[in-house]
């Protein structure tokens, strides 16, 4: 039996009429090699049946990095923090509480991979994003992770065609970037299963139009799917509140609170599944005891901001879903790092999505 000699870079160079170093850089997608040359080299490699050896590639990358001066490359983290009409780019403490968990996890993963993280906070307006683009270009920053955004569309100004990029969560829809996100559908399915196992018979789900706009119908879809496994009498109609457009914030708050209690008194759930902790505040203001009178399960039990008497010391005692935000952030960072390692910049034709499965967390807001 004869063994075929492996295809070498020299073989590809001869067929493509280039030198061996050009083949090496073209197969690494080096942007300094013209796209036409890279495609000619790739076509030659495909026709010869060339298969790179991942162990050799890992070793050469290791040797190359050993020779590189000790200076960590930077990956930008973009936090689009406020609506376009506002002047400040600072989050409130309540807003920042859950985002800081993502940022801390991104920094830890970046350190493990040899990168440095710089966080940039801007309003989602073209002028600020164009200014950021110039900063990234002048500093030679080639990678960016975009945190969950207040709007579904990224305004113009940031030239993503020259960046390795990814986003966290489902909020940013346009452009469609590589992303890592909690599996929201699986989260509500898991929560419904766990609450049913604990003996709850009327599980109420609360959300609002802003949450639905941010992540789509995943949470609601999981609830409606899980309800199909329940007796019809146990299927509590979900409450999706429309955010009030009343310019008076106190009046707007009162309208939403009133609509919530109309639903609560009509449907009489024995436990409420929700992401917003305002539900807890409303219940406590009305003298409703948790969990004695009604249970509560959070859809982000490990990624919440203080509200009411639930402060930084006791808020993590809530029952509900652990979205595994550390893993979500690490996967988003890996998406960007892998693009940088492979010299892949710009928007892909089909953006990959990494779904991180939820974990259940028992806590003091459930009596069973």
C-alpha cells in the first residue's frame, strides 16, 4: 500500500505562482496580501487537497508570540448607555449593576488570552460612534465587543468592516454580528418546570414591551411552550405591559402598577416569574409577603440591580435563573479573539450565535 506524501506550502506556491511566504500569509488571511492573491492561493490549496496541521499551526503561533514584545493587544468594549436624546453617557447605578458583571467577566477572559480590555461608553449617535472609530483606528485596536444595546439598530459611524467584532445578548439586530447570548427560551422552560415540580399550580409570567423589543419573543415563547404541558385551568395568561408614554414619571409608574394589580387580582397566581424586580417592589408596597403570600422567581437571579429592600447584600438570595453571564461574556470574547487570530475582520455572511444554557438557582423568594 502506497502512502501519499502530504501537500506542502511549496506545492501550493508552485501551482499559484507565488512564493512560499505569500502562501503562508494568504492562508492566514493576512490583510496585507491582496484579496485576489489570497483567493488564488486558497483555490490552489483546495484543488491539491491541502489540509493544515492544527498542531503545527498552534506551535508556530506559540513561537511567534514568544518572540513578540511584552505588550498586550487591546479589545474594545462598547457600552451604548442612554437614548439618543439625552446628554449624558453615564448609566445610573441601577442600570450599571447588571452590565458590570459582563465587563468584569470580559476582563477576566481577556487576561487569560493575553488581551487588555478598554471600555468605551457612548450615546448611540453617529457623531460619537465616528469619534470612537477614529480613536480605535489611531490606537490600532482591531477587536470590539458590543454590550447589550438600548436599541436594536447600531447607528452609523463605526466602521465594522475593519474590526473583529461580536455582541452580547439579542438586543442588537442590525447589523447581525457574531454573538453570545443566554438561551432565553430555555430559561423560561426550565423555570416553569422547576416551579411546577415545587408544587406551584398557577405560574404567572410578567414582562413589558421594552423587554420584548430587546430579546424578542424568547422568554414569552418558552412560557407558552411550557404551558402546553399543564392542565388548561393552570395556564395563567401572561402579562405584557405596554410602557407608559406619559411624560410624568410618577403617573407612568402608577399606571403600570395599577395594570399589574388588575392582572394579579384577576388571575391569582401563586408564583410570579419575571425579569423586572419592580414586581417585587410593587408587591411589597401593597403589603404582599414574599414568599408567604406569593412566590417570586427571577429570570436573572445572578444579574440583578438593587431595588426596594433588596440590596447588594441579599439580592443574590432570590430564586430563579442563573444566566451564566460569565460564560456568555467569555464566549463573546472568544469570538472576537478567534477572528483576530485568524485575521478575519468585518461582517460575516452568516453570523454565528452561541447559546449559553441556563441553570436553576433555589432561593428565599420561594416557599417550597
